[in-house]
């Protein structure tokens, strides 16, 4: 019976099962690379400066940063514009977290132990409108990448991108908070417009390989994660991950918990950002030693959602001239 059910699901375009043979992925990033480095917790300008300084000092490529986890709303436009400028000069893709979402307003179900299982979704049309407004404003400031925690919001934003209200080069990253863990879920996210997605962090290599069989978009894989989420370190699996999951991002996010690190806006995150570059250096060496065919992107690859000069600043410059 299980085999027959697997066959029926395969007719719908899903793998027959988890890929225990760990096949080499035939897919790559547009530049031909198999993997890239993603570092979270780059919350403020001082943390970004520390990261770029350590990248340059160690000559270690980092391709993407996840920023403003507590919400870009809290930063001033001036801070955000300077953040975009520094990231642009460094060739870094920035994935910003828009501010309004569950846990911001009166809805507290997601804050309870059992209620958290329902996920972090945008609540009501009010919540959805606020998130879209925030993203449209951040696009005007020059940003081109956003972390999305709600499938409905992803669909709506993709529709706006289709219709031209959002530029075609804007990237939507589906967050781990969506909780997807199988090839069908990966297909749903791809269909809804996700350009890259973060599955749950405790999938086995065969399970990750099955995701790759189902979709073409990059898979964002936690190789280090908060203690509150399991606290594991999968750094020695990165060569095989790069081979079977290509194209993929290796996501580095150690620490006690999300709120412990990010809620006070990142006290001490400058030091941690530098440590994460050391993690990246170690990952790259492991892949080079154990899968020498694997390729890593250069900094500033052309398909990255690197911030542009914002339309606000362009208008201001035009006015002064």
C-alpha cells in the first residue's frame, strides 16, 4: 500500500521517497556555483561594518545577510539608507524583515507554547496591508530582498510583483517560521512566488535531497542554529549538502534564542558577526577538501538582491541638480 501511495504522489510530480541515494544535484546558481554563505543577525549598521571588516580581513566571501529581525520599522530612514549603501558597496544581498507581523499587535496566540504551532502569519487585512506598505517603503529606500513568514503574504506580494507594483528584481525568501519540511510544501512555496526558502532545520540529508528533486529554487540550510531551536551544528555535513542540494545557501545562526540576541537590537552582535565569518571560512575549507568540484559564488554575484540607490535619494539628487 505504501508503495502504491508513493507512486500516486509521484504522478503528481513528487519524488517517490526521500533520496537515500543522495544524487548529485544538476542545478546551480546562475553563475554556475553550488553554494553561498548566509549570515543572520546583521541588525544594525555597526554590525554590518563589523561583518564587512572581517570578510575583508579573512578574505572570506559572504553573499547574503538577514537583517532587522525585530522589524525594519524600528530603524530610521537615514539608518536604512546608510545600511543599503554599505551593503551595496560590499556586494552583499540584504534580506530585510518587515516590521508588522504576529507578536507585534494584540494577537498573542503565537506567543503561547501551543499557539506557536499555528505559525507566524500576518493577521487580518490590516496586518497584510501594513506589511506590504512596509515593503513598498523599503523598496523606495533601495532594498530588494525580504523575509516573508506567511504564505498568504507571499502570494499577495508575488501578485504585486507580477502586476508591476513591485520591481521584478525583488527577492522573497520564505522563512523557516513557515515550517515547511517536505517536497510538497517546497512546491507550494515555489508556486506562490518564493525565490528561495528555508525549510525546518532538522531534516536529514535524504530528506533535503528529496526537496531538491521537487523544486529549482535555492534551499537555505541551517548548519548552525539557536539553542532554543535545537542548538545543533551540521558543519561537517556541508560538503554533501552542497553536492545534493545545489544551489543552496548555508545559513549560520548560533546563539541562545531569537529574542535573546535580537530583541535589544543586538547588543554584542558585532563580535558574533565576526565569529560567523570564521564559521564561513571553516565551511568553505571543508567543502574544498571533501568535494573539490563544488563551487562557491564570488562576492557580488549579479543575481543577488543587492540594494540599489533608492528612489527617494535619486529624486533628492535630481532636485538638487
